[in-house]
């Protein structure tokens, strides 16, 4: 059986634990997790068999503590082997787990604990100067335990049978809460397996590859990536703390072939490559891949030109971990200007605001239906508002399908600037500004304006040493690029760094609107 055929068969696993067990029986002695330490002598690794066996022991220890099928367990842990073990152990028990990004603090963590009604809470103790147990006690967390240095341990012979139904809600993920309180997103084992399968099949991976997790494992991308490792039987290097250039030694030492995360990660790799253009940054690297934020075409072309590898970008969200993904054998035009194609089983409908379907090539609202789509939200009212009458999820994104089935995103419904009654796409202007020399990143926002309704404001981040950009220079460039006059920015702000979240480094536009309104 070929690697792809094996992966396709494994993707039909009913539960995450079944997938773990099947992979452990296929390639028991193959490494699945590599932990890159600052001191190479402290690097650690775990095989597929060890992942299975140790997770069962952790599950037994959790069972001894009182964790049962359906028990809600919150965990806030950095990206390391113990985190993956705990998550797999909870999947073995059939518990409901709610991961919390390690960088969240009292407001977000307290909200997650209250809304999920978590009965247990796992923390890393004191990590990177923050006392997580002290915060948990302030918040009145129940069942507090340290899962960083001292995972629970027990006899697997005492465990009940593993869960057999992969369609029960066993995961509560949290949206980033960029404009209000986070939403608790409900997932099943099957929705996460479906999302990870989309990613894995699109990237054309093999057991010879070496991946990398440079993002928080508590992000929805954590199980997405884990499913990919289990389907194709290759390892990933875990980075507890990701910062360049420090992390480069780990990439090189373990021969990483697939790296990425999001657009911000691509930019960071490019910045390092430009320090020594003649020497490959990571000699074994053949593919950068990611999603979670818009990708300007110029970033794609710069990566291919300067790093000598392919770049595939996809479209996903907490509610649907993987929707579309570019493939390494797609054309340069498709990879630069689209988000890739949906996998079999993912239905994308482009509609007007009232739900009327639109033909290919016509912009509209992006709606989704398929196995990878979440079951809804913890809040029943939010769930009712999130789906249309045909069961399609309303994403809030705008875009169109090409005639050959690729998805092009043109912005978000809330990211459309309405100036004197005319709709303006922020993404269109951002893509043009990205081509300018001396631009590290850009966000275009609409600000309240008494005469126009909204005015166009460009907020740029410039690299050190770049000549300061002025508004006349910017508008002259955009005019020369053929941008319509009514879309030209009327305000320019230059920052040392744009505000970003801590997961995939996505720009937080609401903070810019608050600052400059």
C-alpha cells in the first residue's frame, strides 16, 4: 500500500485514539516528536509506540484523579512533549478537553474556565516568569495540577474501554476574542481528523519528511498538525519558544523539510535569509506551509525567489481548522493569488448577504459545510446565528471561487471600508503596499469620518534602517499602480511593530482602530 493510500485509510479512523493506536501498530519505532532544546544534548524524542504507551499511562493517572468520559479538563501548556501526551491521554479517556493559549491571562483564562465549567485545570507551574498556579487560584480553578514536569501516571489495566464514537463533542477551542469575549468552539474527533486530513493530503508529504511546530500546541493548528503526523508517519520538531535566529539551530540540527505557521512566520524566515542571501537558511527545507492570516502575493514570490523552496498557503479558522490548502504542484499563479482548493467533502458556497448562491468569479460571502466544520458554540444563541438554513457556516469572509475551483479571499465583511457609500477592500490595498520596498507589514483599516462615513487609513511596519514612508509617497505609488482615487489612503501611521496575537502572529486590527479612531 502506498503512503497516500495508507494515510487515506487511516483518515477514516473514528476517533483520535484509534488513529494513534493504528499508527503505533504500523510504525512503532518511528520517531513522531522531537523537542529542540537550546542545548542539543538536552533534545528529546518520542516514538509512535511510546506516544501510545505513555499516553495510556497518563490516561490511567488521570482516571485515578477522577477524570472520566465527558469530564471537562482545561489545560494551558506550552508546546512540548508532555502537552501532546496529556492531550492524547484525554482523548483516550473520552474526556472533554479545552486547550488555552499559554499567553492568555486572567481575563481570557477566567472566561474559558467559567464558560466550559472545567473540573480540572493543568498548568506548567511557573513558566517564562509567569506563575500559572497563582493565576489559577485567583480565578478559583478546580482540580488544579501541574502537567509540565509531573504528568499523572497509572496502570493502563485499570482503564475503561476507549471511546468508540468520534462524533461526540470532546474539544472546546477558543476564538481569539479580538473584538469581544472569546467564543467556545465545539469540535469532535472526526472534525479534527477531517481538518488534519485536508492539510496532510494537500502537502504531498512522505515518511521521509520532518515537520515543525513553532506555534502554540493549544491552537487549533495543534491537532491539525498532529493528525498529519499520524496519517503519514513522520516526525515534527517542537519549539517551546520560537524566536529567530535562535530557533534556526533546531531546524538545521533535525533536518526540517517542512516549516511555516502563518504569513508572519514567512516574513521572519525571509528576514533571516536576507542576512546571508547566498547561503540557504535551512538547507533541508523544501516547503513553507501555513495559514491563519492573509498572504500577499509578493510574500509568495519573495520566498520562492530568495529561499529557493515552495510556499503553500491555506485557509482555516478555529471553527474549521482546514478549509482549503495550496499544493506544491499548483501553479505559481494559484499559489500566489489563491488559498488553494477544498478537499473532497468540503462544500464552499459563495452567496449574497441574503444567502443567494453566486456563480464562480463573483465576490460574495463565504459559507462552509463539511465534516471539518465545528458543531457550533458553547452559547446556543451564537450557534443559531452562525449557520444558515441549509447548515452552512457563515464565516464572515468575502471572496470568490475561480472557474477551476480555487478560493480567492478578498477580505472580511467587517474589513470592508465604506467610504461615501462605496465599498473598499482593505486586502486589495494591503497587497499593493506590500510590494513597496521598506515595508515589513501593513494593515489597512477604516476609521470613522463625519464627512465620508469612513476614511482609509494605512498602518505600516517598517524594518530597521528603512527610509520613513510619507503619505504623499504612498499615494503616488498607489496611483501609479492604478488604484482608484476613492480607495487611496487618507491617513498613514508608521509603527515599530503592528499589534499581533500570540498564536499565529495575526495582526489585531481592532487595536489599531481603537488607537487611531
